[in-house]
C-alpha cells in the first residue's frame, strides 16, 4: 500500500512569521504521526525560511514511523543528513531562492555528482530517492546513479488534472512503469491534494509513498489536522 508522509514545512513557515515556537513544529510532527501519518517529511533550505536545521535535529529522535529529509545536496545539507541519519533522503535540485521545488534532476547531465552523493548516503544505510520529472530517460538515468527510488514531480499532473485527468496521468504511468522495470521504488509529490490523489494512486498503485504538505495544511485550516490526515489516508488506501 502507498504510505502517506506529511511535509511539515508550512507549519514552520507560520511559526517563523512571528518568531517564537508557535505553532510548535516538533509537536506537529508527533501529532501527525498520532493522527495516522506514516512518515514525516522536512525540506530545510539554506535560508531556513521554514524548517530550520535545528528543527531537523530536534524532530529526528521523536519520529516513530519514517523520517524523510529532502533538499539540494549542498555541503551543509549533506552534513546534516549524515548527522541525523534519516530513513530516507530525497535529492531535489531546487535553487537557494526557489519558492518551492519546480523541476526534477537532469540525471544524465548530473550522473557523476548524483552517483557520488547516493553512494555516500547509502554507506550510512540511508535510502536514497532522486526527484525527477515524468520522463523515462530521467528515471533510467536515476537508476544508473544507484538510488533506491525516484520521486516523480507531480505539479504538471496536478495542473492538467482538472482539464483532462487521463492525459494528466499518462506520462506518469509511463515513467512509473520505467521505474519498476529498473528495479526502483516509486514516490510522488508536489501539488497532490484531495481532488487528484486517489486518481493518481488508482492508476499507479505500486506507488510506495506520497509526500504532501501544502495541501494538507490548507485543508487543516477548515477540517482540523486530524480529520485532514484521515481524509488523505482514505485517498491512498483505496484497495
């Protein structure tokens, strides 16, 4: 079954807007697990505009399910991952000033670098995932880098879904089938929500994990965090 990992970056964004510890990011991580989340995702950026490196250190010993750290593998990020040893690290090629992730890796052009990073993390026993677009060539390139999984960047799917759901999911099915043929696990994330999530999972039921943050926090404003997490779980546990 597909696992639901909750990205808690947006909770940290609210906290940082006022300073102090409200809302408490560590409590949020604990509560998400208590309410049924099967993993916690964080994406620390160099400017620490949401999740801070110190948050990652505080959260790590509290996680009882799975801890996923995603980000651009710059030296400070690599050092942090090697320090806290998450269950999974997701390599994302976002620029330092990016508002949010907006593209996957060119795994062909960056093969040497990504291979080196994957080898370093795997020596620590950390599962590695590479963030890619829905391009079979990029998925095949990721496999050659020695990663364990790919995470498909799903914003294009979410954008097209309201207009033509079949066309939206088609390239993702192809990329997901390529991942399976290459022996890679499959994750997905970015702009997945209660409208489009179940359709994605129904068409790609071998998806191992989805990571969702922005939509969860938006829905929680109206539904509450516990009800929201239960609603998302109902979308991924469709079989």
